[in-house]
């Protein structure tokens, strides 16, 4: 086992929810008389903070941004509960890491109550020492949240690995002095992930080779 602690992202990494996000966005576009976008366009626009996505896909200057987020989250919750679940191989990998004795935490830009409910429903909550979500739905940086937790709960020279699906997860890893693996099965464009210089894995199951290799 190479690491003392694995820092997991949730949406698009452990939770296979890209389809729920895309379907909610497309419902919103159709409602506004706009053509839907495909998965490639979605992944080209996604990022942190999430407002940049809405600026590219919607006429955001004509919208109440808070209401736009509320509408998205209502659609997302419907679709994620309809047919989304834990990524293939994730539960097995979480168990292997637990058996190896490393800590595991979730650090997410997802609003904390939404995050807690999703983790509880997924059945994998028992694998984590902490689940750290945001205070709102604006999906901004999660770096400070991660830094504060690690400062107070891990030895200073712990060996860390961050696993996510966005360039923001790579930025988080750099700020924390952690290694990083980005999964290509999540929300962000694969080309951008490859261009970042981060290690990449095809999916969550493929992350195993970076942890135990």
C-alpha cells in the first residue's frame, strides 16, 4: 500500500452520475427552446466553479443564477435516483483499501446535505473517515475544506493520493502535495485530462494499479 490516505471525489468518480447531469441540463435547454447538447459538448464546458459551465451553455445574463442551480438540482436528483449508482469496481476497491489500513475521505463540491444523502443511499458510507461537502450549490473550490481536514486529522508527512475526474482535482492534489489520478469516465473532457500531465485511469477500477502497483 503506497498511501496513508485516499482523497476521493464523489460526482463522476465514485458515483456514476454523468448521465443524470446531462439529462437535467438538456431538459433545461429544451424548456428554453434551445437544442440539447451531447456528452462531448457537456464535457468540454464542465469545470470548477460550475458557473463557467452555465455561462457557456445558457444565456446566463437572462437568468437568476440561484434559480438556475435549483432547477438543475431538481432534475439531477430525479435522474440520479432513477438509474445512477456507484461506479463499477468502486465498492471492491474501497474494501481493498480499507483492508490495507489506509484512511479514505470524500471531498466534494457537492452541497453537503445532498452529498450525505447520496453517500448513505449508495451503501458505501462505512468506508470513509470523513465526507466533506459544500455549504451551498455553487460548486466552487473544495481545496480549503480538504486542507483543513488533513491538517487536523493526519500526520504532517502522510502520503496522499487524490482521485477525481476534473482538472480541479489535479489542482487540489497539487495544493495538498498529493499524488493524483484522474478517471476518464467522469465529467471532464478526456483530452484536457491528458494534457494536464496528471496520471489517468480508464475508470475507478483501473485506479487500483496506482494504489497497489
